[in-house]
């Protein structure tokens, strides 16, 4: 009989007690314990079983679950007699920063203080323990939601010491979603203040804590050492390109196909592979997204389950305001092509807007892009990553993201595309200006060195506008070397279907010192198409001249003129 699929249950004990569908990942327990690392940081995309695995580690090691071997019966780890003796023998602190998603520094710090206070509440038996000195009792009592920042930074270290002395055994600390506060701080503009606080908290808890046995932290990103792990020499970082624990998060193809067979869905293997396969950890390929797989097994309908589980606010912002070069690379990826880029696996949040390729470290860490291959170049062996979009589900997410930029004007958007294909210039201008008035206010133009860069703004707009047409067109874009000049070429995939002509489009940002009005900017764009013979590539493909249309788009703020 097929087991019940429990969607969203992240408590290991509850999952096992209710005999719900579970893919055995207890191999992680053995691998981690035998690695003997003091502090392990494991980064994986969201919804890849991080919280469930941390709950599993808690249930296995924590003395709170002493004599709960029933939770592990029939699983890999329980076959080893030595590990059966280890179960339930350590004091464990298990906490999560997953809910620290505040929009300002004060509330974020308050949330972290509330989490620490809850840890103290869980160990309230220590409050009057005779093993504490008077000073230590006062310190224990000072840990409240209104405590000072310094008290909060030392609190986990102090209670680890108390617990260690109480049980006569060092403490294991499990911190889930450690980087959620950092991502929110970056999005909402209080990164510097938060990292100063977190650095002090982590230094006390993980670097100078004599009561600590070992620790595991999980998150999506590998935040640079210089920001919050300064001076750590006992930290083992396991990223998506590491071979350690490669098959302990996410489902392997063997596990997925076995699950499909057990649910009498074995005939769906190929389509499931197209939609949900594609993740790779280290040299281990064919890793599937567990959230999407469990939802598909439950609902038996193909949907972008993973990409719909939460907002992609940071990725959305970074792509929207990225340079034209990055947007062109995103276009290549959406067309199923591979790009080759160099980047630092550490996510340096302060550099995301200045270092052009820093966005790719985030996209890889988040699972949006997969590493097909890594080549090491030069005498310094710099890594160059061959990247592609992970699978159909992720492609769907990007397409929906681009369309989402136009949500407030969907009706006009559809009518604009229709008039664009039909060559109705008057209608194109009417609907495009309705779109621009409703949409442009939602875009962050972005600045570099304090100066506005409208080419970022308009390129993002054009990329999103044309994304949905990729089922009919190969879309290619080129940028002129001057300021704010863009070329778009749309090549019909079906060359024999006259319904879809080819297009060459030149975009101009109106420059008052060069053109009197938008009309002149449009004419300048059309003249450039002709003078630079942009039709050559289309003609070489056998597309007749009468099937090629030229459009000049001129922009000035929210105003658009098309000719």
C-alpha cells in the first residue's frame, strides 16, 4: 500500500510516527559524524530538505529523544549497532532563522532576540540550578526579548556552557536557514548593521565556545567569510559544487523512479525527468527537487511547484536591474543555450550590484542554474562555470517572472503583441504607452557611481516584453557601444509561416542634445538599421526582404514612440 504523501511536514518525528512517505537520508548522520568537522555549513536551494534533515539530526543525537530508536527502525543508520548506541546521547540546541524576514534592522534584531529567548525558555530548568553562580543566574535572567545586543550576542555561548556543565557533555548546535536574515537585510537596505550584529553572535557561539561539541548550519548561500565568519578557521563549507553530502539533500534519480513505481506512476518517468531533474551537487548529477516530486506524487499533475513556493524577490530585483550583458546571457539561457562565466562561489552581497557576475553565484546556489562543467584556466586556476537553466520548471519560473513585470497591464500587453505582429503602428503606440505608464514605475532603474543607467531599465523592459514570444521566435539581442542603444532581432522558427515575419528592432533613449524630439530618435533608429545592414543575417537565412520588418523604439522617461 502506498504511503500517505505529507506536503510541507518538516518534523522528522511526526513524519515517522505517522508513517508518511519518506526517502531515507539517514546516511547523512553517519557521513557527518565521521567527518569530525567542528562546524559544517551546508548550502542547498530552498525546499531541498534542509529543515527535515536538521530535524532528523536533532532526533538522532538529542537526549530529548533518548530511547526513540523506533523513529529510525528500518532506516540505513539503524543497521549499524554502534550508531544505535549513539542515538539520543547528546544535548542539542536546535534553532532556525527561517522566519527572520523583517523589513528593517530593529525588527530583525528583535526577531533574533525572540528566538534566543525561546531557547532559554526551553531550558528553564537551569534557571535555579545550583551549578550556576549568582552572576550566571543574573545573566540567565537577563536574557529576555528586551535584552541588549551584547547580551544577545553572548547568550547562545553562555547557555551552551551551562548545558555542557549540567549534563557533563558538550553540546551540538543545529542552526537552520542561517542566511535568511542576510538576504532580507540586503533586499531592504540594512545589510551593514545586521552583519555587524551577526558577526558578534557567530563569533561567540561558534568560534570561542568551549562547550560546543560540533555544529551544523544550513542555508541557501555561502556568505563571504569577511562579512560574518571573519577569523573562522574551523568551518567546513559544503556548497552545491562540493562532493560532500552530495546525495543527502534532494532525491536521486533512483529514489525518484522507485517512488514513481511504488505509486504506480512508472510510465511518467521521462516527463518527470524533463520537469524536475537537472540539479547537480558536486560530481553527482540527476538530483531532483524533493518538493516538486512529493507534490507531483500527491497531485499527479505537472506544475512548477518549487518555483511557486515563495517570492523570488532578490533574484527578480537583481535580474531586472542587471547590466545589459547579464540580460543577454539570461536570454541565451532561456533559449536553452549554455553560458560560460567566472564568479566567486561566496555570495558577497555588497558586490551584487557592482560585480557583474556576482549574480551567477546566487543563481547557482539557489538552484536556478545548474553547473554543467567547471574548467580551470590560467596559472591561477580560476574556475569558469558552464551554466544552463536547471529544468523546465525553472524555465517556467523565469518566464513567469518576466511576465510578472507587466501584471498591471496584461490586457494592453496582449493587444500590443498582436498589433506588433500585424504591423499596426498606431495600435502599437497606443498600447505600448498604456503599458509604460502602468509598468515603468515598478522598475528600479539602478545606479552606478551615483549616475542613472537607463539602458538597464529599458533592456529589462524589452527582455520581459518579448520573453513569451520564444515559442515562435529565436530572439537575439546586441548592444551598441554607445549609451543606451539596443538591437533586437526576432527570427521566426517556422520560416514558411508568413504569419510570423522577422523583425529588426533598434531602441534609442532620447538625447535632447542630439535629437529635437522622439520622432527624430525613431528616425535615427530606423536609419541605423538600414545603414548598418542589420538585415544581412536574416537574408542569409533565406528570409525574403519583404518578410522583414524594421521598428524603431524611442524612449524618454515613460514616453515611448514607435515607428
